[in-house]
C-alpha cells in the first residue's frame, strides 16, 4: 500500500511539473517538448528526483499507447482542406523522403565514424521521421506566418510518415538479428501490408466508428470515451494484423474529425486535452529513460549526425520530393527546416534494444541527443527562419 501511494504521489508531482513547464515554456519561448524532456531528466536517476527507470518493455508499451492517442488526435485536427492542399506532397515526403533521409544519414555515419552499413542505416531510419506532436506544437503555439499548404504538408507528413520508418527499422533489426526478410519481393509486400493495410483499416474503422456514434447517440460526455476506445482498438488491431497502427489511428481520427455532423465536436475537445496528457506522459518517460552522465562521450558524433540530418539529408529529401509539385524554393526550405524530430525517433530506438541488437543502447543515446538538438535549434529558430524566407499567410482575398 505504501509503495502504491508513493507511485501516485510521484505521478501527481510529475504531472504538475509538466503542466508548469508547459506554461513556463510558452511564456519564455522554450520549445514545449524540450521542457517536458528536461523535467523527466531532472526526475531521473541522475537528477534531484533520483527515480531509476530503465524498463524498456514498459517504455515501449507506454510509448505505443501515447502515440496512438497523439496520432488519433492529430487526425481529428486534420481538416479536409489541408488534405486537399498537400496530400500527395505529404505522401511522397512520408515515403520517398524518409528513405532518402535515412540513406544520407546512414552514409554519413558510415563514412564519418566507420559504422557498419546496417548500423548506419538503422540510425538513419530512426531519425528520419518528423514528429506529429513536435510539429503540431511548433505550428500551433508559435503561430508562425506561412502559407497554408506549407502548414498542411508539415502536419500531414508528420502524421503519416511513421510507417515507413517503422518498416525500415524493423527490417534492419531483422537483418541484424538474423530474422530479416529474405528478398526484395518480401520487403515490398511488407511495405504494402504496412501502408495499404494501415490505410484500409484506418479509413474503414473511422467510418464504422462514425456510424456507431450516430447509431448509439451517446451523451456528449460518453462520446469521447467511445472514440478513444475505438482509437486504441484500431491501433492495436492494425498492429496485430501486421499493418501500421500509427497510420490507421491517424486516418480514423481524420474521418471522424471531418464529419459534417456534431459527433466530432465533443470528441475533438476531449482528445485535445487527452492528447496533451499523452504527450506529457511520453516525453516525461523518455526523459526518465535517459542517463545523462552517459551522453558526453557521444555528444560530438551526435552533433555531427544532427548537422547531416538538418543541413543535408532533410533539405535534399524535401527538394527531391517537392520538385514534381512545383513548390517554391522558399516553401521547400521552410518545410525542410520545420520538420522537427520528437518522441517517435527515440521510441523507435527501443525496438532494437528489445531485439537485443548490440549497438542498441548507443543508438538510443545518440538519437536522444539528435532529438534534443532538433527541438532546441529548429524549434527556437523556426519563426525567424520564416521571416528570413519572407513567407506569409495566404491572402484572404
């Protein structure tokens, strides 16, 4: 009983600190994700909190639950107009762009630090995806003035690019542990199963949930709980079937969020709050997982990888992916700069750790530093970069 009370007390204190950190970050202009991770690190074993936490299996479960909620909420807030403006550029960025970025970062790790190609590409795969929570917080809280299709591309891409990174990460881990797929054909089939299955399950489940809401007509207080239970069912079910639960949860949310009826209104309001809770839990947990005194020897390699990712890999990937759509160079430059990394890259590094990959712990620590650099540098400078590029919101006329 005493241990249970202590856990509840610590959870309450961390929740309060997370809220206070969020309020403080909004006032002083610090990226919210950086503040939340900082609170987690201070509460961890190297900080004054002294909480030892190195249970990666629990972290994977908590991270999966949090990301399911965050992506479902992201889908709810994705307006139909955003999809019309930037769906195909976002799809190309989320697939081809992730692969290009992973390849360039992997090559950089091989040639700069002598990593094996498998380890280098695994590093590239885990750092390639932009993060839905990080991008959403950046665009919504800092109120950056950029064209609506740029905002749409960044938000939609961050919501749908996880499956490609998961596919690359799982495939490389399988090769490194001897349990990989035998040929290109199987890899293509796996990709189609992940993306196609996630799309089909997400859209179908969204419409089923919407019909269920209209048929049952629950009260406004019960309606969000039904939607939340459905989102977790969609995510877990898709994952069990070998499809992308991340994509399925996002698309199911987009279907419900774009309904013309009143069903989605209370759900959106509730999930906005619950999404913040999931985001706080995710980043606090990731801060607790890291052991700061182990990071200094990896700082220089991690900073070099961050530079390759932010200054070379991401800009090349964005330029190649947006070229067919005739976006301006200034728009492409901002899409490249505002593609923040966040919880997803760190979460992905838990997969090789659980699979027993020898370099798993080092990968986790390097990616953690890369995420901190991305959130700090890109998050703090996104608004000045938009002004420097002379970007503006769409003319209402």
